[in-house]
C-alpha cells in the first residue's frame, strides 16, 4: 500500500500548483496576425506558437512575477512583465524591427562588387570572369557606366576625370602603386590579383568623407577573410607560371604566392607593332595573413613585391631620329596591415598602416630617368553606433609622399625631389530617419605641408526608398587633391585642385535584376594651367572644367536560365580649360558615348562558361596641328569584341582561354604629330595603337585542396 | 510479492524521475519536428526549441534543434528572399551551438546550412562554398567516423559534384550506402536525445543511386 500512498501524495503536490492559461492574439501595427510568432514565459519551456489567425494559448504552472516574451523574425522582441495569479488574455502588438539590410542605401555613384549585400551590381567573381578584362580589376570596372575606355592607358578614367583622379585603397589603406609601370601608350594592369579580394567598392563620385586626395573616384578593395581550407594552387599560363599556397589553422590563415611572367615566347608567336628588345618580363610575390580575434575583431596583413623589365624600339614621328628606344625597369613593394576591433557592444575601432616603395628606371632615347617614390599612410577610425539608426564614423589619418627624380642626359645630371605630409581628419554621420529615408553628412579637413594649404570639404548624401524595389538617392560634395608631382616638382606655390559633384541616382532591383540610371554634374576648379611647364612662374591654378552626363546600367542574372548579362551606357559632355589649352576643349581622354555589353552563359552539358564582351567608345578628341582650331579632330570610334571560355574538366581544374578584339577592328586611340613640318609643309602624323592587334591568353589553373591530402606531402 | 511490487513501482518512478524536465522537453520537441510537414509546423518546432534554448543557455542541443527546425522551415519555403532569411537565421543559430560545443552533429548542421545556401545561387556560391562544405563534413567525420548524417550529407554533396562534372557516382553512392547501413544497424533506446534524423533521406538518396 505504501508506494501508492507516495504516488498519490506526489499527484496531490502537483495538483496543489494550479495550472493557469495564457491566451490572446498577436498582431502587427496594422492588426495583421503574426502567424508563427513565439510567445512564452522567460526561463521556462511554457509557450505557444501563434496560429493562422494570430491567436495563441498555453498552460503554465508558473506563478507570481514572470516575464512574457513575444518574438517574431523581423520584429522587435516584446518583453512584458506579468503577475500570474489567474488566467490571462493578452492582445500583443509587435513593431517591425529596423533592418539595415532592408533599408534604403546610398546608391548614388556607388558600385559594389560583393556577395554579401542584397543588391549588388557585380559579384566578386565577376571581376575575374568578364571577357575582355583579362582578370584585371580595372578591366572589369571599365564595363561599368561612368568610366571612359582609354585603351592605350588601361587605367580608370571616371566621368571626365584623368586617371590620377582615382585613388585606390586596400582595406581602407592607400595603395599608391596600384598600377603596374608601363611605358607611355602601353596599357597597364592592376598589380593586385582579383583573387586577393572578397569585395570591391567602386565610386564614380559623391563618396564618403573618409576618402580624400581624389577628385573623381575612389576604389576600395577589401581583402578576403580567413580562408576556409588549406590549398595549393598552380597556374600554367601562356605567359608564365604562378603558384599559391594557403595554410589554415584555427581562426587564422596564411597565403603565399609567387608568379613569373615572360612574354618573349608570346611575342615571337603573335605579330607585334613594336620591336621588342626585351619582351616584358616580371615577377610578383604576395604574402597575406589573416586572423580572427576571439573578441570578434580581426587582423589582416598583405605584402606584395613585384618587378619587371621591358625594352622596345618603335618608329615614331615625334623624335628627330624617327624612333623611340625605351627600356623600363621597375621594382615595387607594398605592405599594409590593419586591425579591426569591436568596442563595447556595437562600436568599432580600426587602425591601419600602409607603405609602398616604387622605383622606375627609364631609358628613353639616351636619357636616363630614375624615379624612386615612397608613400606612407596611417589611419585610425572609430565607428560609434547610436542605436540601430544612427552611426558616426570619424577618423584621423596621415599620408606621406616622397618623390625623387634624377634625369641624366649625356652625363649631365638633374635632380628634383620633394616630400609632403598630408594630415587629415573627418567625421561622417549616417542617420536613418526611417527605413525609407537615410541621410549621410560628412566633413573632411586636410592640410598639405608642401603647399601650405588647409581645406574643408563637405559631403552630403540622401537616399529615399520609393517602393519596396525602387529608390532614389542624391550625393554631392567637394573633392580635392594636390597637383600631380609633374607640376609639384617645378612649383610648390600652388593650391589643391578641386571638383564639386552633384549626382542623382534612381535604382530599381527585383530579384536578380537591377536597373540604375544616374545623372550628374561635376565642376572643376583650380586646375593646373601653364604656358611652359618648365617655367615655375607660369604654373598656376587658374584652370576650370566641367562634366555632365547620364549613366545607365541594366543587369539580369538568371532571368534566362544559365544566362547572365549586363549593359552599361554612358553619355558625357566634358570640357576643360587647363594645362596649356588655348581654349575650352574636350580633353583627349573624354569620349561622349561609352557602351559595354557583357554576356556570360554557363553550359552545364559541357561544364563551361563562355563570355562575350562588346565595348564601344565614340571618337576621342585630338589636336591636329595641320588643321585650324584646337582639339578640333576626333578619332574613329573604338570597337572591341572579346571572348573567354572557362572549362571545368574536374572539380579542381579550370582550363581557360580568352581573346580580345575578335573582329580585328582597327583600334586607334589618338594621333601624334612630329614637331617639324615636312617638305609638303605638314606635320607628319601617326596613330596611337596597342602593341598588337589582339591579345590571346591560355591558362590551366589547378587547385589541390586539403581534401585530397596533397598538402601533407609538401 | 508486496516487496516485488514495491520494487517495480519504485523502478518505474525512478525512470520517470531520472528523465529531467529538460530531457522531456527535448524529446517532445523532437517529436514535433519529426511530425512537421508544413512551414507553420516547422515554425512551431523552431519556437519550441527557441524556448528551451533560451532557458538552457549552456546546452548546445536545443540550439542545434532550433537551427535544424529553422533550416527545415527554409526547405519548405518557396519565396526566395524569405528562404534566404531563414537560411541566414539557421546559420546564426548553428554558429551559436558551435560556440557552446564543436560537436560532430553541429558541424554536419553547419555544412547542411551552407549546402542550402549553395542551392540558392550555385553560380555565386559554388566556388567559395564547396570547399567550406566539404571541410565541415570532413571535420565532422574526423570526430565521428561512423556518423551516418555526416556520411549522408557528404554523399549528397559528392553526388551533386559528380552530377555537375559528369563523373561517376561511385564515391557518392559509397558514402550514401555506408550511411544507410549505419542507419539500418543503429537502434536508439527510448529517450535518446541526440539527433536521429536522416534515415528516410538516406533511403531516398540510395534509390537515386540505384537508378
């Protein structure tokens, strides 16, 4: 009998604790039921899920002071203190949580290549897989609107700006030697492999106060995070070989790469317009280190070293001898490291430093020019978050540049050098008035030690979400930069040059389709002018310029199965009265119409991706001294049709081939003239073209992963 | 006789008492999840585990099941952005479980989550996520070489890769067969808290293999 007694006693004890029922409804502000919301008592298992009509009901044995929690994805969690003595009926209402991912973003002037953000123009991989870009970051960005193709340069020319008006940053730190050194009219490439980066932020104007010393554009490259797996990558290319090793340990990874390129065999095979005395030969090494910190922060470092040598002779009308003999050697070292550290719950501190050393050794028709340059950049940034809707990004930075040039003609030496410090500070406030309306206001202060100038540059952007899918944004600001060293070496009694941007953007994104249109006005002031560049007194800041235009962009990924394409169109009008221009004129790098169409299609049956890129640039102005007027002539329009194919025979091998200018169009970028009239009284003329009609590339890329245990053998 | 009855009753009550409220809750949640077949039901399971997880912060298992329920809800959701949001949530929860304990089952779940993300947009995620997913299953199998879920998911990933590259399914089907055999041979006593799902999925995958 005894156990039964115990049992009933137990039952009685439980029964003594009365069971209460909590029930009610849960809705949003508009009285719509929140189906599937979780309603429960904190620190208990008691709770319920809201039914299709938003009602809920559950039993509990808990008594007295309790906290009722109601949570639902996308809504602010509600906590309600209850005193439980009897059954309760509750009508709960949740408010939508502010979601920065869903909120409006400032899209004016901003192109982001990323895999994280909801709406992006490019994916990280696009940089490497765009036909015609030959895996060059700049090449891929040149298919976006707002850029002007300047084929003989290979650099970024943004909205009527020169290539020097774009400044490049790696993880927020200046990367001064972004472009490889090339002789004039030989297109350059980025020194950085696109595979070092997880995302690219390319601004065609109106960018953040965090970035200065750039009048037109900022290009921000963000390096990869800690690698997921150790691997060895080997590349065998028609131009050289490349090997990269990634080693991964808990929360950190290391990457080491070496590359050797020699174009001699290629130049033997493909007919060239110049005669190579030393075909381009270069080496390149990378070292990258990343570590995740236990506090949620990270440390990253990237070091690159590269060097190259090329020499050629080409006929030209511009020299008395009738030819140009050029020999260029280059060495470049770059290092950057930064730490990103969380402060408290939401704030973050960033400290970084970068430095680069570059030396060009150029021999040009018996003249030797040696230019070693040093750049340094240190920056500290603090991002303070005030609730979900407001943040303040402030920072201080110091840039340093040292320039030296020795010109040697017939054992006669001329040396010029200078060093400058540019300390700067900025602060920028981001505020979401609502999920639909956002304001960004910033101010940048900068001082230039050499020019002895101080300046304040305001920036202001506003974005407004029209519908779920469409938004408009406006960006404006003042952007300044010191004159190029070409002028600074002659005169330092100069001012900073400046540009003012006004940009209006409309963007509509639905699923994998995105449409953007942008109109802008950019006005230049205090541009460099001179009568004779070697006469320091004639160099002044009395130049002006303007650019206005329309940019259109459309991309559709997967609307048609396995097909991905984008089309960019830019129309621009730009004129300047600067340098030694006699009158207002469109500069030679400015073209009125630029069109790019990029198509990629994946063929599952043959496991291949094929890509076609068509680029069109309308004629560029040039000055023909045989005709009346100034910059009165225009080159023929530029066409290029490029193709690439990537074939994946097995998961770890990629076979790749690409070719530019398939149609063999005659691509003329400009015309040059001799200094003297010939017998007929005309200045002799020659066209500026690429060193070869087309560029063909073949490569085989092999990845040996840890899965295959290949690494253990190394 | 009396003593005998007492003994039986006592042992019953001890069995009853030895199963804590926590364990009962997990088992009940497992049953809700196993029976779920609509997004709403999966949300109910996910809510249920969320409550346990909130109370039992030091346990990885409720977090695991919370994440698994959300992931199952994602699999039943058609709308792309909602699906992506649920996958994000499942991943965050799996990572929270990982913070508590790096259990083989957690690694499998993390791999499963990433696999779901991969299917959202293979062209974008294929290259970056494939090594991550294989890495997670490899790590899980290093901890528990006979874990049938790790073998099953690895097999399915290998199957997808083989399908893409048009290579043979031997390796994939070998992993799936092995997983299936382990599922067949394993019997769990009542009140087993750890994950047991996957047998039906293994059977279906094996059927595909034999085609």
